[in-house]
C-alpha cells in the first residue's frame, strides 16, 4: 500500500491572470508552508481549435509573463518555492492535467473567482470528469485577498481572472 501524500507536497495551481495568480498563490501559501511543498503555476494559452483565437499569440504570451511575475512575487513574499509552466492547448482541463502528470503533482488547487473560467469549467460535466476520472485530488481554496493588495492595483488589463 502506498503512503498517502499531502495534497500540498507538489500542487499545480492553474491561473488565468495576474490577479488570479496573486490570489491563488496567497490562498495556497499557508498550506504549502505547512507541507513544505512547492507550487507549480500553470497558465494555458487556449488554442481555438479551428476558430479565430482571441488575441495574437505574442499578446497572450506577454499576458502569461505578467501572470507568472505576479505568481513569483506572491510566492517569494510567502517564502514558497514556485515553478511556472506556460502551456498551449484546446482543452484547458486536459492541458492542466497533463502538467500535473508530468510533475507528479499531489493535487491540483485553485481559487474560484466570480466569473472565472475555472468556476465555469468546474461546473457540470467538466467537474465530474476532473474529479471522477482524475488521478489526483482537486482542492478548492477559500478565497482570501492577498495581504499586500497594493500590487494588484497596478495591473492593467487583467480582466479579474477571466482566464
């Protein structure tokens, strides 16, 4: 029998925007410190799969870099080890799950945001598939504001975590 792993040993944190990254990393910080774990922050640039993309790849990559900078800042402030993964895919859940497999994640965790893509994705059939067919726990973090909210005021165009 395999020993149970702490869900925050190696946790994948999918994030959609700088504000989402700040909030999610801050919400996971105490759990990560307790477990001595590290965060794997994932941002997926969604490919439209035959329909026009929402913006140029370059624009979306720049947005991803801003998102990762916010995640690194939040994790550094909380003394949490973080790595970032920029991924491209037509199915966000499959793409995040593939990263979780690649890093042998102990869990996938996120903070639901009003109107966020994750909140929408994790309702209905997608949530059922992620939970019932997934090989690792899914943790929904309670939504708390980061301790230092001054940095969030300076981000332009983050869209409030819409993904």
